[in-house]
DNA sequence: ACAGTAGATGAACACGTGTGCAGTTATAGT
DNA sequence: ACTATAACTGCACACGTGTTCATCTACTGT
């Protein structure tokens, strides 16, 4: 087979290996195999893969070349039994049909990889997510990162008992056992609302996200606050599911039922759907007759066919904070919990 | 603290762990802990979590309740040392800026979760990906699933030596050590091209993907074949990077430099960019003056503002095959390798 | 009454690794 | 030449789990 010499090939074939007297099923190459092949002790093999360990330089390079030839690689799981970090991090990604969540997860995964942390991603709908997380806790995780969605108390408690640090994003958790990083949602939408009022808008509508999500609620709060400052009230309120299709449907009905000249959406996907149905379905002039503003600043928002005015929910900054929190929590598990707030920025484009 | 009494806390030390006196450091709850708390042997605890193991029913329920109280959960890694499956699957996701890859990964993750397999996702650019995969091979993976991108020979060989099954998607691998499932790319583009010819198109352009990707090459082959059947030749050929932005840039130049009335793109993201620049940048009438056809049928293709004619690269079918291959490979590791081909379908919409 | 069997139980081993410990060798310092 | 120290090495243990094995109990069938 190329990487085994002939006499070894007798004992070492692809189907089964004979070690001592016992015949084993073909499994991973182990440190013992390398030790036998290199004619050294197993300890030496382990030390060869441990930086700064006492080991003769020549012996080390001999071991490493033998390991390379056999395709040996220390089993990270067996190592984790020795108190080493597993470097596994579970990531509960919110619904991926929310385009921001998709961008978020992609970037988080890339940054974790660059930091030598390996994300076990849990996706799917929120209902499935809850059930899927529990079995993942069977692995010795360095941490659990939760994006957006809400989880039951049982998961929290199990994490605490298993000593798995929790990091939340997109949702402020009042709990004392979790770090979290979130956007100042109300500040953002208040700012956007004031700007629209200054432009002469008076009849406001809002399309929120799934029931009970604090991100959506907070964004609504900001709008109401800015409106009341100007002596105005919200004209129309509707609820959707943070998706493009949901935005289309809900906005179509809302724009038909109410006379409004400014529509704020709880996220960009919803706003894109609303923009689509306003322009192509209802033939409204945006932004002449109607302003539409989103939240997040996903990639599509800047595409010329949309050119969506929105509030940037800074992705890189948020993820950088998550990695910082993760790092600090691992180096000092007793550190008090942190709540980090990120400021959104109004991105003025062509829809409002 | 919770489940430790005070006097135990005196001896509690961050470095050491005394088993005899039930003093433990800040780590996972273990089967021994549960055994002591429940007053049974550790074997009994292990059996309580093993279906169909001999264990008194009353004892079992007692163990389970104390386990629940302590938050115990068998360590999957330690279990995998006993020959149990780790249920970990590495997923090398192609570049996430390719929207199809993002959809693909999201769906694959969800389906794997539903099947009780936990994906370690490796993302980022292709250059990073290669380096990131190697350390992930330190975990005892059930399989490695590779989407789209190409990997070096070293990764293949290491997987073979470590006995990790390989499953490719989106790229046909001639190797004998990997299963793969791919789309009949050439058939798809040939079909689309014939239809465009029938509609009177004569001057064809093609924007491909990254250099050397077989998916892009195959799609070009199909076009050339259908053209030559009709005695035609390709008018313009350009290369991009499978992204929306890349599609915009390359199509802008290509449409300015050449007179063409039909533009086929190697994927939908590219086609959306091309459509955008054609309509909003160059003010071309699509489909009156110019037909544009994509490949994949991502979610955005069906949005009314695009209404993109494209070739559906069936996501669910592809992923279903991947899971089938995975399942079969795990139950019968000696099974000969399979190459599965999926038929694309022409989705006739408004752009060509 | 007795053998036979099924159920239940804990001790002990195996899995693959990192590392403390004790022992050996080489090198430097006086 | 002698000592102190550093470099090196292998044995043995620990990590948390599943499972075999021998042992023990309880029950069934004749």
C-alpha cells in the first residue's frame, strides 16, 4: 500500500491489525502502533507531540516521520480525558431562513476555526433545537454559544451542572450564569424613527418578529419612544417570522389595510419582502410615497435593486466580543458574568 | 455549589480530586459520582443508561432520578473509546458567500441533527479550509463530508489511514476511497441551452466559477455541446467566483464588450449579480433583449424582483443521498464506493 | 427436593492519551 | 575528579466509560 514496508504489511493490513496476540478490527492508528514501528516507548511518542517536552531532537524527528508515514494523529478525545480542553464548542444557530442568522453563523464558524475551536452546529427550527441540544451536552464542550433563540430552563441548569459556560447573543439574559452580547436595539430604531419624522413622515407601521423575542420587542420599544417624543403614535402593528416570505405576506396585508408612509421592519429579511410587495405587488413608490427601513444590514440590503436603508447590527464586532468572552471565560472560569452592548448604526440608503 | 455540603467544600481544591471522600474539583459529574450518591456500583449506573441491560427496574429508576438531579450525562468521548460511534461528523462547507453553499450547509446540518449525527462545521475560504481540516481529524469522526471545494491529496490519505469515510458532494471524485453525489451538470445546461436556441437566441455567453472547479467546467461543457449540435459557437466566456458581487463585476464587463442575447451563469448568485447589472447598470431589457439563466435554484431566484430562470440543483434529494451513503457506509464499511448522480430540472421563470 | 435457568450484581479490564515520578545519562561548574 | 544540574527515558497511573466474567440470588419445571 505504499506507506507500509512488506514485512510490516504481513501484520498490518487494511482490514485488521495484530498487536501482541490480539487481533483488532481496523481502527485508528494509535500511539502504541507508532511506538512499536519506531522502536521507542509510547511515552516518547506522546512527548513528541507535546511542545517543550524533554525529548531528544533526533528521536523526536524520527518519531514524527514515522507518525506521518502511518498517518498517526493523537486522539483529541482521549486527550480530553486527561484534562485537556476538548476545543469543541456547541453553536445553537437560530433559524437559518433568517438571513442574518445565516451570515452570523458563517462568520462565527470561520472565526472559531481560526481560533482553533471547533463548532458543533445545531440548526433547524426552534422546536427541534431544544431537543437537539441535550444530546450534544454529552460531549465535553468548552462552551455553548446560543444565537437569538430562547431555550428552556432545563438546558441552562444542565449546562450549569455540567460546568459548560454559556454565551448568548442577540438576547439579553438576566441570568447570572451566562455571558451575553447584544445590540442596543431600542436606540437604533429610535434613531431611525426620529430621522423619518424629520423627513416629514407621520404614519408609522412596524412589522415585528416571532412572538416573545426580546430583540423584536426592544426594536418596537425604540420606535414608540421616538414617536411619543414627537407626540405621535404607531399607526399599524403586525407580526411576522423574520423571513422574506413572511415579510411579503404580512406587509402586503398591512399596507392594504392601513394608510402609512413609513414602515419599519424588525429585520432586513422582513424589510426586503415588504419592499418587494410594496414595489412589485402594490406599485407603491419607495421612498417617495413610502419609507421602508430594516434592521441588521445583511449583504442583500446593499444590493442596488434593494438599496435598503437599515440599521447595521455589527456582525464582526459582535462576533469579536463573543470570542473575547469565550477566551476570558476559559482562562478564568470564576470571572463575573458580562453583558456587552453593541451600538447599531443607521445606514442611510435609498428606501427611507 | 448546590449539591456539595460545606465540610466537603473545605477540602475542595481546584487542582486535586479525592474520590474516596466525594470531594471533586469543578468538573463534569461522572458515573462514579452518581453511583456514590445513589449508593450503587458504578457498573449499575452504566447499565442504567444502556437499554436492555440487566438491571432491577426499581434500581434503574432510582439511578435515573439521581442522575437527573445531579445533571449527569454519560461522556460521549469516553464512550467512544469503548468502540462506540462518536456520532461526530466533520462538514467542510464550501465558501458561504456562495448562497447555495449556505443553503446546503443549513439543510445538511438540520438533517444530520435529526439523524443524531453532530456536525463539526469547517468554513472560511478554501485556503483556510485545507489547514483547518487537519486538526479536526484529531477527533474520532464517523465521517468527513466535503461540499464543493477541492482538497489536497494529504487530507485524503490521512483520512484513509485514520479510517475516516469520505463523502463528496458537488464534485465527482474518481478516487476509490470516497462516496460522492453530484448533479448531472452538463445535462442541465445543455437542456437550458437548447431551449434558448429554440427561442431564437444565437449569441451565447457564459460566466463560470472559480478556476478548476469541475462543476463549473461541466456546466460549460453542456452548453458547448448543445451549441455545436445547432452549429453554433460560444460568443463570450468569462470567469468569476460564484458570488453575487463577482457576477455583477464580470457580467458588466462581458455585456459591454460583447454583443450577446443569452447569458448563462455557472450558479444563481452569479446570475443574480448579472441580472442586477444588466437591468439597473446597463438598462438592458431582460428577457426581451437578453436572456439570463442561472444554476441551483436558490431561494432568491424565485423572489419576484428576480424571477430567475434557472436549473434546480435538488437540495433535498442530494442531502437525502448523502445521509443514505453515510448510513450505509457506517453499517458496512467494506461496501464498494458509490457515485450518485442527480438530475437537475429546468425551472422556467421570467428571465429567459 | 433438586436441577436448571434467567436475572441481577460488582470487580476488573480495555480503550488511547498526558504526565508525575523515579531513575539514568550527559553536561557544565568548580 | 567530583558534584550539581540539566536532559532524557520508561513505568505506571489517571481520566470516564462499556462490557465481560464470575458469582450470587430467585424462580420455574419435573
